[in-house]
C-alpha cells in the first residue's frame, strides 16, 4: 500500500515566522513530489513541485527533498495570514501519472 | 498558467437523478484527466484516471457503472454520477495533465443529493 503521511496539525505560527511542513512517503520508486494548497471549500492549487534531491526555492516557498530518507518538506518564509490553509503533499506513482495525496496539514498564521 | 475549468460548481438534486460534471483544459491538451472525491475534512481520493480515447481506469472500490467517465477529446472529460443517492454527496474535483505538465485542478463540484 503506497502511503503519504503528513501531520494533520493544526500548525500555528505567528505572522512573519517560518512555517515548516513535513511529509514522508512509502514508495521508494516515487519520482515527483508536489505541494498543493487548499483553502476551505476550494480545490487544491499547485504551489511547488520538486524532482531532485535538495532544495528548490520559489519566492517565499522552499521545497526540500531527501529521497534516501523518503522525506519532503515545504518551508514558508515570512508567513502571512493568507497562507492559512491546508497543505497537501502529493507523490506520483511509479507510472508517473496518478498522484497519491497525504491527508494534509492545516496551517494557521496569526496576525 | 494552466487552467482547468469544471462545471457546474454546485449541484443539488433529488435522489435517483443522474448528474453530469464537465472538466475542460482551457489552454493545453490534457492527455490524462483524473477524477477525485473529497469528503469533509478528508484528503482527496482518486476515483479514476482517464486517457483521451480510451476507457477509464477505476480505483478499487469505485463502481464504474455508477460513475461513468468519458474522455472524448484532449480538452474535455465528463463524469456522470448515475442514479445518485445521498451517500454520493461529496466534493468532486477533476484534474488534468498534459505532457510534462504537473496536474492542475478544476474548481470542483459540490454535489448534494437530497
């Protein structure tokens, strides 16, 4: 059974702080890793994707991948109240098509 | 950026009604489209994967005769919930992928069966 695990939270951080979201996956053959943001009642929105070990930065967001540890994380710098949402970690299966989603981590940024 | 349009956004209907949901990729050719269902406070559950011009692949436990999927073109896939019942009430979300593009999601359809 392929699984993606996330801490459900809520993760609470003050405005301006760094939020760190973590995800582990069970399928060692996974190739691509994605972070989606989902506001309540809305569909997921792609934030970042990463394929290679190391860090990938895009604005305030940094995705980190460690395939040996089967671990992927998302850092949000200078957190804003508008970042408050559920963050879904997703991993592709070995066929490179369907995504397997974690249950999501709820982030709450207080002003 | 890639845009996926899903319609309708909200459906309320009586038990026994069939409901069709459309998913369109507006600015790219979607070789593969996916249909998900999400119950409150739960994660997305993949229902089926559809490739243009071929039959959809359904996940275990999803009734293919109840959830009819058609992917007739590279820009349109439809999901028909046949003879819907209250337990089918959920948030249905499609996503589309083309070439090397990551998946992009439609806005979802909230289905309420009375």
